[in-house]
C-alpha cells in the first residue's frame, strides 16, 4: 500500500490525509508545532462554496459548516460611510449551500477530528529540515529532532514559507509581499448595530477594514494596514494586543464608520501578520515530492479562496495518486489539472488586493467606479464568477494518465 508523508498540519494537511485514506493510501501528517500548537495562528476565514463542494466528496462539508455560519452577501462602504454596493459572496449551490465563515481554530479542530477518526496519523513537534529520494525510490524525510520518516510520496502542505518548496527547488521564488498587513480580532456583541450573518467591507482612507457578524452578534473583524515594507517578524512577535488595538484604531479614526469603535472594543488577543502571495511557483514537484496549497500558490486573503484552493488540491491529488500508475506520473497529472486554475485565482486575489492601497486620486476614482461595477456584478448574480465558485470535482470519475 502506498504511504504518504504529509508536511504541515494546517488546513491542507489533514484534508489531504482524509482524501488519501479514501483513495486507499495511508499517511502521517508531520507538524512543526506541538499538539494544539499553532491554533492561535489566524483569526477567522471563509470557506467558499467551491471549497465546501470539494469537502462534500469526503463527507466533510457537514462538520465544517456546523463550525461556522452562513455568509451569503457582502456589502461595501467608503470611508465616509457611503454605501458602494452589495454582491453575492459566492452564490448558492443547487442544494442550498452557501459560503461559510468560521474561526480558523474551529476549522482545524473539525478537520483533525475527522482525520483521526478515519486513521490518519499525526506527529507533532516535527520540523522538517531535509528530504531526499533513496535508491529504492522512497522519500526519506529528516526532522530537526534527529528523527526521520520514509514514504512513497512527500507532500508539502507547509504554507507560504514552505520548507518542502525549497527542497523540491532550491531556486524557488520567495513569497511576494502584498504591501499590507492582516490584523484581526473578535469584539463582543452590542458595540455597534449590524445584522447577524452580514459581511461588510470598508475602503477606509488610511486602512481597509472588514467585519463579519456572528449569529450571536459577536463582531469578527480584520484590517489591512498598508506599509511599504513588511513588518519584521521580531516586531510582529513583540507587538502586543493593546499596541495593535491602538495602532489600527488610530488608522480608522479619520473614517465616518464604526470600524474604529469595533477595534477599540476588542477583547482577547489580536492576531497580526504580513500579507503575501505566490504569483507563480515554476517547480511544484521533483520525483515523488510535491507542494500543494499555499506552499504552491498562496493567494491574497482578498480572494477569500486560500482554504478552498487547498481543499481542492487535496481532493485532486488523492484522485491522481489513486488512478495514475507511478507516483511521479501522478504528481505530473495533478499539476496539469491544477496549475492554470490556481494561478488565475492568485491573479484575481492580487487585483482585489490592489484596490485597498491606492492613493488619494485612486480612492476618488475607485469610489466613483465601484458602485457601477458592483451593480453590474449584482445584476449578473454569481454567474459572472462561475469559473471560480462553480468548480466541481467528481470523485468517482477516473483520471487518465
């Protein structure tokens, strides 16, 4: 039986393990953080309808949807509080499924629970340092603690700073900084009067801001403070919640929106990171080693597709390893099926992100043009983005080499 070594226990890792198990392939997920470590690395996210449709092939959509709440539409405001328009957030699938919003920690808990239940192994505190192909064609992965693992395929699901990507290609490009940060937190209900289940995006004068309202009324927010150079990792680690709260609220004070009040009322930790994407990774695979998810094609959060692209990758990769003889050949087919789609999504995310960091003249032009663009998109429904949201993976269909 084929055995897979999966590096990275975020979203892509456990979904890949579950998909491989359904394809008759055993696996162990190796994660650098200790047990439950890293769950705090990220606030909340959306799983779009295409991601939920891919999860359906693994009977995973139910637990994931139960961990979050439906998010059907998104409204846009200018920094003056002027409504700019509203559009569907991915539309509705034939069975009524819509995009869902959930805490990253809750998503990972749901995925881990299902993965363990179906026999996927997990090893925590395992930071990959090297990997090589042995004479017998197997992959040997070596970890920082001196241990090693052997398998028939090595899958790098280890994120935007992927170690596997560098092992596959020492000349692989570095992530591209998007010119802004990503800061977020959770604010108790009652601070402002917003409709539960709604999502609002605000093009602030000095900072883009978004908020989703949980059915309980709790406010889940994020902000994208612009900065020409990325914040040093040591500075990110040294900046505490109170400092982030003051910095972001100060950027939002000049706007006539509830954003600053929402940030100032935040309780609990505020999570902050730089924003990156991967425009094109020339080499995804070498022999029996491959990268997937953010390791291969990180997209800006503006696309709302990071989790969904990783989920799609996991399902397609498992089908390829199930149907195509020979691991290297299967990885080649996987890349041929995925590259064009994910690079289009990355480009889409970069375009969306670029609207957040324009100067004074750009803001005026954007706020004049956006209502017309959003009205056109709204009149077309989700159809204008069918290429993105209506992507369906048929698990039962066989893949030819």
